[in-house]
C-alpha cells in the first residue's frame, strides 16, 4: 500500500492501524454491505439469478434488507480487519520495496500477509456471524420467528465453543490471502503499467483517476478465486443445515467443494461473482487508492 516511506521515518508506522479501520468502515457502510449481502445470497442460494437474489434481499426489508448484518457484525469486522490489513500490508510492502522487490510483487506479498493476518486475528467469528445474520431468515419460512443475532451467537458458542463461532476460518484465511494478494498485486502492477504508458518514473505519483483505474483493474481481476468464497459461505451458512441430505455433517474445505460441485456443477462455484466483482473493485479503491491518500494526509504531506 505505502509505496514510499516518509523521509526520516524509522520503525513501525502505527497510524496505519487507524487509517485501515476508518477506511474499511467507510467502505462497508457505503456500497460494501449491499454488495456483500447480494453476493452471500447468491452463493448460499445457488439456483437464484441476480434478479431473483435482488428480489429476495429486497423482500427482507427493502433498503434495510440490503444492509442486513451491518450492525454490529460488519462494523466490528470492518473496524478490526481494516486496521490489521492496512497496518500489516503496509509494513510488509514497505520492507519488500526497500529490499529492491518490484512494486507488483511487493503488493502481492503485502496483500497476502495482511489477508492471512486479518483472517485469523479478527475475521473468523465476525464473518461467520455476519453470514448467519444474512442467512438465518430462512427459519421464518417455517412460520417460526428467527432468533436474534446475539441469541444465535450464544447458542453456537454454547454448543460448539470457539470452534463453532470460528467455523470456516480456514476458508476465510485462504480467501483473504488470495483476495488481498491479488487485489494489491494487480493494482500495483497496473499502477506500474500506467506510469510506463504515461512516461513516468517509478517514484512519480499518479493522479486520482489513474489510481482508481489501477484499483478497478486489481479488484476485478482478483475475483478469480470466487469458488473459495462460495465454499466459505456454504461452510458458514445457517440456511442449509438440514436442507440437503447429501451435505456433509462436518464440513471441510475439500468436502464442501465436492458437495457444491456435485449439486450445482462448475457454475455453482461461481455463483455471486457479479456482485463480488463490484465489491472487489470498491474495496480495492477504498483500501488501496483512497487509503494511500489518507496515509499521506495523516503523515502531513
């Protein structure tokens, strides 16, 4: 993320923790959560088209349905995972650039490290509970009022302990490692290409539109790992617990992959990729391009 260290800066740049938390809160509160809800709806209900998913989500409360899961879980997740991501990725990227590594590869390493760190540090239980909040409405179809999010959390913790509320964390870690490694790597590679096209040197800054274009490219290309996201949603979904006799009782990444492929084929592994492209672009713009400018502003440049 931070291509250059502030002149005279020594040691760790702790301000990136605040920058990451603030930027991720901004991302999820604007376009992030509606796209996340649509993506999860399609990944959990793989027979639905984009239009059907939009109608289903809208039927859950209109605009409020689009922001289902935002409070408290998405806010908790965003404020913590953003801080971990920007702090870790920035330090790794700055160190690797100082070692003479190319910006694209430095972005890849920074993103991968930041993605893994945020997954295991903060995202396991918050992503699980956010998915629970989005998918638990299926209980209402039986005529039973669905329990509150906190009641679901307490029930899972009572039955399964920390392992239950961190269900799917390994899939989350794989997703985040490939997500942010790809987003940052492709974005930095795109920035380098734009500099070359415009005849600029590596140390020359890019304009806002060039940065946004680079992040758009990075965010879109990073959705190649959509099957990992579909697997993660299936592992954490509360809507499928008893709906299919072929669904494994104890889910792992591999048997979940086999189950989805058997039930829905290769197309099932890419359900929800359209809203995820939009989500990936918006997240990369916020957490790479805009975050770069916020970090410079915090440094007083």
